[in-house]
C-alpha cells in the first residue's frame, strides 16, 4: 500500500504523555499500534459494553451499545484510511477510544452530570475521554493513565475540529502536554470523526426500525434513503423486506465511504498539503463529505432527531436516566463514603476537586451499575420503570 505524504508516521511521533525509560518491549509494534492495544485492553473500553448508544436500557440483546458502535466506527475508519494511504493504526485507535468518556445513559447522563457540576466547571464527554485515558485508567505500576502518544491524544481532543474554549478536563491535559488545540487535527483524526457520523447515521436506522420507533414510510420520504432503497429493490426483486433494509444500510455506508474517499482526495490535492504539519495548518477540515452528500446527511440527521432520538419513549427513558444520575450525584456529595473504600479513600480535599472526583466516579459507571447503586441507596422500588428492566 502506498503511504500518503500527509499520513501520520509513528516513527516521527512527538512522544508520550510521560516518558517510559527502560520500557519492556512486548512484540514488534510501533507506537500507534501500542496505543490501540492499550485502549483495547483497558477496563474503560470494556465498560462500553454496558453503556447506552441510542436506546437507554434497551429491552433486547440485538441493539447497539457504545462498544459495538466503537468497533463499527473503527471498521469504517480503517477502511477509509487504507484507501487514502493514511495510518490505519492511529485511525483505529482514535475510533475505538472516541466514546470512552461517555457516562452511563449516553447523552442523558451527560446532561445530568453537566448540570450537577455546572458550578465546578461542568462536564463534557470528550474532555472526559482524555481525562480517563491520561489520568483515571491506571493499569501500570510506574504512572497513571495509559500514557498514549501525542498524536492519539491530539486526535481525540480535536477530531471534531479545533477547540477554541476547552473545558477544564481538556485544559488540564493541554497545560501539561500542549495539544495545539486551535489548529486542525491529523487526517486520521478527521477520518475517525466522519466514520463516527457514517456509523451512527446508518446503524441507528437499523436499530430504530428493529425497535419499531421509526416509521418506514417517513424514512422512505428522505430522498437519500429512498434513492438507495430503490436501487436495492432493483437488485433484489421479491426479497424479504427485512433483508432489503439490512442491504440498504450496507449500501448507504458504502455510498458515504466512497464519497468521503473521493472528496478527501480532492481536498488534499486542492489544498496542496504534503505533510501532516500542512494538514494541521490547512485552515479547514479536509476529511469530509462532498457538499451535496453533506446536505443530504444533515437532512437525514434532522429526521433521525425528530423521529428517533426525540421519540416519546426515548424522551421518557432519558428523563428517568437524568433522575438517576442527578440523585446519585446528590447522594455521593451528601456522603462520599457511599462510593466505597477505593473511591472514597482517594477523595481529594477542597473544591472543585471533590466534586470532580465524584463526577469521575459516576462517569465511569455502566448503565446497569448506576441503576444498581441507585437501588442500593434509594430502594429498588425507586428505580424508574423506564429503567427497571436494565
């Protein structure tokens, strides 16, 4: 495979968050491969198995969760990176880690934590991803965190674009290991971001139809979906509808992937970038959809927000999740010993450190663990019925 001139090079890494003198070399891996492996083997990554993707406490085993979503993002991202001659391992590491900072119950849990911590700097899942990987995940004897490379931390911080006003968690990391937050990230990070969009745009359709929350006729009123479904029907006349819909999802992913590859190639040529440094200094995102597909993708997102993410059953479950997270936070502020010896024993003195420590504890919870702790404090009968089957 031809390596693009603007690809990130593990041999030219800017180093790790902390030095590792005398490190034991385990296998023939470069630094980006080592980052990916550290992420995969982390407890925080495994916890994604029991964290909400779309459905809060889903009543079924076939819906996506944060872990399966992250794996699907990495498959899409790695394929795009390969086609563009970028570093596949860095792309994969970024895709796998991008959601590690999500608290229980997805965006509902994040909203509740943000509100609870507002007077102490708030909460955002992207900043917490970096805090988890650089500070909280502690499998090594000599240092806290996973001690990832600059390129991985930078990509996670900026995969959605330059950061002008970082929250406290990201600002703390940046103060110790400057990530050049106001410039663009590597192409690997840009591809990880668009792969995330491709994955949830399409897989949420799959899950929404499976759950019976998406109206098929309304879905087919979306021009992008209708055109792709018509092409599927022409190829497979008479096939069962459920199989046609699965094929539709695959086709739409393929259309989006091919569009990103072609558009990114054209953007690279137009910008004349010939190094990763020039990518960061380009002044615009290069790894993108074409303007036409970007418009169609925005329309699809608007439909999904109106029809799925804001469905009445989803809103009710989200409200219940916010109640659980908010009341857990209040209980731990009232009596930090409720967190257990490990976390209570490390409680820092003074604000905002105490509140942020409690936020770290709750953000690391899975949906199921949060519900169990809630039942332990308030009683099983107090668990909202929308979450009782989790």
